[in-house]
């Protein structure tokens, strides 16, 4: 079930971030991404604690991405990592380039 849930969220052309609301790195990731001009519906924050399968989701994210921690940021079908990876991409300009490539920005 966790695998279907995660795979159903990850889509080409969309940015999906798996989070826990109490996590400071998740909140920072949300702040960064929320400031960007995403097209309607192409940025989604998925609170895994809102499900009864948070542990199973994290287990599947570990199998899928190599890390169990949140946030897990997906640009299209590719996981770019967590908060520090997002910040590195933002500082280098790569984040905006990638978001434009998938057509996620206005």
C-alpha cells in the first residue's frame, strides 16, 4: 500500500515533497519551494504523518531513494534528496533550471 501511495504521488512535470510537519528541515524546504512561481497543482507537500502508514512510507522511500529521512524531494520522477540538496541546487541555479525543464513554473 505504501508503495502505491508514493508512486501515485510522483509524476512527471510535478514536484512532490514527502514531509513531517514537525521537522525543521521539512519546514525550510516548504519555505523555499513555496516562494517559487509554480503552476497550479504542480507542487505538492505530502504529510506522511496524516496516514497510518508513515513508517511503511519511509521504508519504501529508503528502498526507492537510499534514505529514509524526510523531506524527500522529487522533481518529476527523480529524487533530488532532502533540504540540504535543495539548498545546494537553489544556490547554484540548478533548481530553477530543472523546474523550467519539467514545465513546473509559470
